[in-house]
């Protein structure tokens, strides 16, 4: 057999130049009159002055120079020493962009104030510019009036202009035409539910699809937009509308200073759904009434929280900012927005019914908090180069979870409907980061060189840093914070928001801010913060502690953890532990007793049956392995129903997570890992089951792939099912698959049921399938879907019945699709339809995603991912589909980012040698149409190859262990099926 595989108020920024900066460069060279505004932070007094274009331009140029001299000395030093991404020696001081809309096209006119150094004055001007056709280019010296036609060349996204004059200061005028895409990036038309809108999302590098620009976070400039012939009732942007502009059909917005990727706009006919707090609006399409209550409460709480946490009042961030903050529920695209005052969130991530699933509520509460956090961390401060994005996104996600934690806390702790955010941070951030960071292809937090190319920027932004950065910040808080009231991460965030407001931040800035915080905290653990941080951000991966018994205690050593070979490096690790002699898993004990990168001996008295556990509540960003004797003691405690309860659920989850990943990496025998897993027959806690499902799913897919290719009936088709039967006992007894709608149960219990039921049904667990069958059809009408299926188990019920049923089931669910008022529930149905095992149906469903208008953009992504996830056979269809249709997928699914998202998801489901080979052929094919997504696909291929090595080395052993260590549980399982059948008869 072959086994393959400010309170910053912008005082520094706007001290003396506000009167000039309220006005942009003139756009129409035929119009002599220009309006200059004079404002302070607290008045709207306007002084009107008529000036010639040359006078206005000269004042703008001089104001820019004054503005920059007051901005901070360090800003200019940074800009002059950083390697330019597009042309060394060139700087843009101002962009004035006019966009005229014409059906599905837009016509642009960009007036750009450019300066170059004396040393480079003879060189051509260079800008990023992509996906447009240029109508004309003119250049002038200092004034628009001097502009004349200039030679230019646009090639592969680079616009090169040969100025007609030789100078160091230019005015560049570019007129061009572009198409409004449907991808959610740049300028695009969004559509859904018979309603359209125009969006402009320039993050992270999409400004180059709207106007010629430097398009680098370091390149801050004053920017203003005018939008002409907009056929929508409302237009919102970062800044306020310039009331002095009275030209019919034109909407001119005041200038703001910053990098171009932080500008945004949405023109729409949505309606106001709610006003969560003063001057904060929640906007959505008509027809989604009664879905805004929970998110409105959250927005209200978060808005107050972030104003206090950052010590920077939102509406005082910058002069000329829009006077209201808008949350818009977008029907079709899921994108991050870093734009001030304008937040677009995909509708299922912000709107939910009052009886929505806990899973959706968890998603909504986090997504909304993260989106609001990016107003400060993403707009107010932004990365010096994209390689420093981890600082900004780390702050955003860390503070977002802190906001949700505050919102989901009660004074008494008695409200069971609240989410346990400590548990969710450990499971969704720390443990997910540890998993992704274990691959040798995972990049470090701080890239070795500055990132300028779009594919390299995406490769970094959409990587492990999204989890690792906030996880490390959380760990730093535990190291440096004296107590819950002192948060050094918050201290550092405030320092950066104040000291570098509307400026870039780098890793060194973060180190400086944290070092300043250390002086306040009086750290006992870190003498040199830069030295402490260097291996954590400069290297990929993380440490593995090894705990061994010695006379008088234990000896702790470390190595670098990875699924593949990596050179050794020592990390400074915060150590926490407790023992069975006096177990202490309290919040007081999650702070370290020592931070060390060396071998350490801990003196303790342990009898023969006593255990010791390190990394209390799994708060540290590392894994722990134990020697054989200690594992035996831990497993004995886990197997005892009463002793098990002495171990904190998060440590039980960490034991499962560490054991299975250690075994996967070949650092622990699966015999020990599976004995830890099988002790879950006593388990009902969400954290432990989340660790189980995340890691056992890796095995389930590969064991089922083994069965799918078993033409000789050599393997037991129920091999993985045996593990489910042996672990699900307590959960099935205490929670079951049929929640009582009349009982208010804990939110975390509902979340656990939904998670485990979906996994058990996918593993063909008969009692789960029987329960799904009992729930699916309306008891009063066998032709329609039961509308009273509890929301938390709908994904499991729908998917199971589609997989087990026929075309009647698909018809019933398709009919239900048209009745759903909630777009989230619509997505649940679409994902369930992807569970069908009818090859013709799945092939047709995939083809519909690139040929039919019946699905919204993000829904297409969800369908593809659900197909790849649902079975070995469907994963095979998915890889064939993308191999032939990558270009169409890019167009219909939302561009390069979404193509890359599904490529990585597909890579995670290449569960055997055949699928891995198909994926490799696709990625390496010269005709794969991946274009700029090739880099990300290559990284995904490394992931596939790393998983395939596991198949070659350990799959056979895993199969044989389960086969040889099975318990006689079949009779019990059959008995449960019988009981379920009796209950079904009784209910009918």
C-alpha cells in the first residue's frame, strides 16, 4: 500500500493651516472663482474669498510646507530615509480627484501636486495606476495654467510621465476612464436585494484603481474628492460636504491629510435603521427591519468604550471629518474598511434577528467591534510600511475583543445569555494562531524587507498576523500588567494615538511606546523590551516547552515548534503553572512567575499520582509537552469524572489542542494524544470541544479520503465514527441534539451543541442524523422545511438532510431560501446545499456562481468554500472547477483577495495524495490564470505539501491505532438510535 501525501485633537497637525487646507486645488481650469474656508475645531464660521487658481494653488503649496513642518520632525525623517515603492525622490503633496459617473463607467480627473528632489529632477514622474484607460496627461510647473500635454506610458499598473518642463515642483493633470467593478475594491457597484450602491474602498492598495497615486501608507498627502452625477440620495465620505460648492450635480468634500488607502465613499439609497448613539447611524436596505437591535446596543457600548479606551474622542479626530459616523450593512461584499466615519460591514456580520443563533451573535459582536477599532487603528495611526501592519491590526483586534469582553460582562456574572469572551479569545485567536503559525510557510510578524508589491502585501496582511499579533499583545499584558486595572497595551496605544496621530507607526514605534509603559508598570520580568520582542516578531513559529520530572520538581526546556523542520531559536516565555497538590487556575495565577528563554528547574513536591500543568488557561502563545510519566498522571486525572473538574476548561482545551498538534508534528505519540481525546467522554465545555473539532477534523477528512478511494473494501468505513462514538457521551446526555425552545440555556451551551452536532453529523453519527431527520420537515406539512428548527442547529440539520436526501430536500430548502428575511440564514441554506453528494448538482451549483446573478458576491465565496469542505468527492469537484475557471472566479467572486481566500480554503481540504497532486498541477500550470495570485497560491501549495508529509508518515498509524483500540460502543450507539426513534414517534 502507498500512503501519499487625541484625545488627540489634531492640534499638532492643524495648528496654523486650517484656513487654507479646507480647500483643495482647483479642478476646473476654466473656473476662476474658488472658495477658501476658515475653521476652528469648535466653530463653523466661514470666510468667503475669491482668488485666482494660481493664488489658490500657491497658498495650498505653502500651506502644505507649513503643515508638514508642524507635523512632527520624525515624520519627515522617516519619509526621507524610507525606500520609495514607486520612484525615489518623488513626493505628492496633494491629490484633487474629480469622479463623474456614467452607468457602469467612471471618468476621472486627477490634479496632483508633485515635488521631486534636485538629484532626481531629470527623471520621469511615476505613479501606480491600474485597470483604467488614460485620455490625456498634462504637466505644469507650480500652476495649472502652465500645464501642457506630456508624453506618458501606462504599462502593467505603472504610469510613467515625461514632464514637458524640467523642474522640481509640478502640477500633473490626468484624465482617464475606468469601469465600476463588482468586487468591493476601488470604485465599484454593489448590488443586492433589488438595491444598488456605489462604494469606494481603497484599502489596502486599491487607490491605484481610482486615480494615479503613490499608494503607500508612508505617502501621506492632502486628498479631496468631488463626485459628479451620482444618482443616489445619500453620499458619505470621510469628510464633510463643502457647502461652498454650489455647482449642480457636484458633491465636493473637504480635504483631509493621510495616506490614500484611508479614503472611502458610499453613495446609496439605504434607509436609517437605527441611531445607536448621538451622531452615529446604522444604515441598511429596506426590508431588514427588526434586525438591528442587538448590533445597535453593541455599537452604543463600543462607541463609548473606544472613546474612553483610546482617550481620543471620535468626533475630535481630525478637522473636516464627517460629523456623523455611519455603519452601513452592505448586502453583497465582505471587506475591511479603514475609512474614517464610513464603515461598511457585510450584512450577515451586523444585522441579525432577535432569535438569531449564538454563533451569528458571536460573529456580529466581534466584527462590529473590529470595524470600529479600525477607525483609530488603521485611520488615526497606520503602518509605516505594510510589513508593520501587525502593530495596527494587533491593536485593533486586541482592543476589539476587550470591547466585546466589557459588553458581555455583567456585574453579578449570573446572565447565562452572555458570551464568555475569555474562552472565545483563547479558542478563536490564540489557538487558531498557534495552528496557522505552525506551518513552515507562515511568515513572521515583521517581514525582512518593506512590502510594496500588491501580491506581497496581500500575502502578509491575510496571514497569521491577524491572530498572532493580538495574541502576543494579550500575552504582553499578562507579563507587564500588575493587575486588571493596568493595561500596558492600552497605555502604548494611547501614546501612539497621541504622539503619532495621523502618522505612520512602525515596530520600533511600538517598542518605544511599550518601553515607556514599562517604566510606568515597573516590570519585574523584562529589562529590554526590544530584546524580548525581537524573536516573537522577527521569526515565524513559537516555542514548545518540555516539562520533565526530576528529583525535587520538574525541569523545563524549550524548542521551536513547527510541523516541519526549522532552525532552533530561543523565545522568552512567560511561565505559569499549577499542580494537583494545590490547584490554582484563577485569573490571579495567569500572570507569569518568571519570563525566561533558558532551561529552568522548578522545585515542587509531587507524589506518584500528582500532576503539574503549565500555561494556565492557555493564555500564553506557546505549547507544552510533558514527559511520559507526567502525561500518564494528567490522563488519569482527565479520565476521572470528578478529578477532571479540578482542571480549568481552558486547560482541558489546551491539553487537547497541544496533544493533537504535538502528535501531528511527530513530537508526541498518537497513543497519548488519543487517550487525552478519549477522556472527552466526560466533556461538555465549549472550549474543549472547539479544540477537538478543529484538530480532529484534520484527521476526519483524511480518514474519509482513505475510505473514498478504498475500492477493495480494505478499510472500515466507520473508522473515524468510532472516535465520535467514544467521545460524545456526556455531551449527548446533558445537551443532546434537541434543545428545549422553552428553556433559556447558557449561550456557550448553545454554541457547543451547534458545533458538535455539525461535526458528529458529518462523521455519520446515527443519533445525530436521526435527530436532523426529525427536525427537518414541518410536522404539519411534510413538503416544507420546519420553520421552528432552532437556529443554532440549522447548519447541521440542513447539511445532513441534503447529504442524506434527494432532490425533494433540495427543492424544499431552495423554496425556504426565498422566504428568509435574514441574509445570514440565507447563507446557512446556501452552504447546506453545497453538502449534496450529487455530482451533477454540485457541478451545476459551482457553475451558477460564475454565470448566474441569483447569488450575491460573498455568497459565491461561501458556496465554493462549503463545497470544498463538505466531502472528499466535492473537494475533488472544487479543485477541478478552480483549475478551469480561475479567471471567472476572480471576476465573479470579488477579485484577487477572494480568489486567494478560496485557494487557501481549498488547500486545507486536499486530504490525500490524489487531491494534493491535482492542486499542485493547478498551481504550477502555466495556464492557471492565477496572475497576481500566484504568490499566495504557491504558499498554499506549501501548506498542502506539508500536510501530505503527514499523510505519508502518520495516516496509517492513526488508522491502525483507532482500529486496534476500539471500545465496544457499537451496541450503545445502536441503543441510542433506538431511543431516538422512539422519541421521534412520540413527538409525532
